[in-house]
């Protein structure tokens, strides 16, 4: 396990697959992209850096909370997503920032168009991920979404997965 060089093409394929799973609302399959113990954050619009003690988050989930979020989003009790939003994700500017023996740190830009309750919302930002390198492929160790907007539009809930 590990020790192999990861190409940008492999990272792009991983991120494109993730986007497709989320757009198709295949949340159980999406959850398998995380290693056990993985984490996910969505930074606030005024996020200034990696120090989580001084940076705010809209969402800061450990592995168990991600699992619970998926379960809740799939249930009828998730009123904000019943029926679920239609989304269209575009991923670009994928970069490998640093690679070790077992992990690779990557960044990418995103645009997510969300259609819900007759409204259209656009979310623009950057991803910064730490991916675990496995023989079978890549998995999220840490997944962070950093919105580029100065503020969220009224009605632009984050009940779907950014």
C-alpha cells in the first residue's frame, strides 16, 4: 500500500467520480470514498486559513457524523432535501500540492449549481483535500470545501453536500 506516484489524471478521475455520485444522489457510494476515520469540513465564507481553532465552519464532521448525515439526507425526515435538490457540479484547476508515501494533498476549483424549490443557486469555491493512497485507488482522509462567495444568498441552504 502507498509508495506509488499519483498522477493529476488519477486525482481528476476521483474528483469527477465523486461529483457524479453526489449529483446522482448516490450517497451510500459517495460515503465509501472516505477512509474510516475520515473528516469533512465546509469553511465559512470568511475563512482565512488552515487553523481550525480560529477559522469558522458551516460543517465540521468526523466519520461518524458524515455517516449520520448521509443517513439523515436519505430519510424522509430531511425536509430540506425531500425531495432532494438537483445539482450539477463542475470541477476544474485540479492540482497536486504535495505527495507523501501514503497521502496526496490536492486542490481544485468547483462550481455547483443547485436547483431547489423553484430557485437556482450557485456555489463557487475551492476544495483542499488530503487523499489516502491505496492499491485500489484514492479515498478521502480529509475533505474541505472553501466557498469563494462573500456571503450565501438567501435561501441558499447547505443541506446538500458541498
